[in-house]
C-alpha cells in the first residue's frame, strides 16, 4: 500500500522549486548560447553553425515558455483537501502517487516517487471526479484509488 501522510503545501513548494531550478538552468544555457552566437564571425564558413545555434536558441525559448506557463499554472493549484479527484488532488492508488498539477512527470519527494501530471493527461482525465475506493483501468492497468488528499 502506498498511502502515507503527505503535506500538500510542501509538495507544491517542492514542485515550484523544481520548476524554478529548471528555469535557472535553462537561463544559463540560453545566455551561454546567445553569447556564443554573437562571437561567431559573420562569414559563409560559419553559416551552418550559426543556423544550428539559432535553432537551439529557438528550442530553448520554447522550453522556457513551457516552464513559465507551468509556474503560472501552479499558482492555480489548490492545496486544500478534496473529496474527489480534481486539479490539486494528490491521488494515491494501489500502484502510484499522482499529483494533479502540471506535466512534470516523475519526481522524488522525501525519497518517495510521485508523478506530477496535468489535468489534461489521460490519467487525470480517467480519474477526474472519482472518489476514494473507486477503480479504473488505463492502458490495461487496473488501479484502485486508496486515498485522495
């Protein structure tokens, strides 16, 4: 059984810290790449390399926008207990622990594995509105909701 006593405020803060850490790392790489692209000589010899750097900057910018959107979404995530699965719920099943918040994926908190999933994910959609004791099947995996916080 995966149930335990979990503090949703601390869990939410942990996710916010994870997102902030990812943003800081991404800012470092973005600034490094921007600085490096400015140092390239403007000759035909470096055109393909300059194009690759621009493509990398574009990808880093898109990832940064995604992380900033996650930060904004986390502001809407409630930390109060819920009687049914919704945004902000911590759902403990017989297989895993799901925090309905943002699409961050697997993370560890106090050496315990959790999955931060968005409310639009198939897992959250199938659990939405369900209560403790209810069961569901997704991808041929049967799960029972043991606890909702």
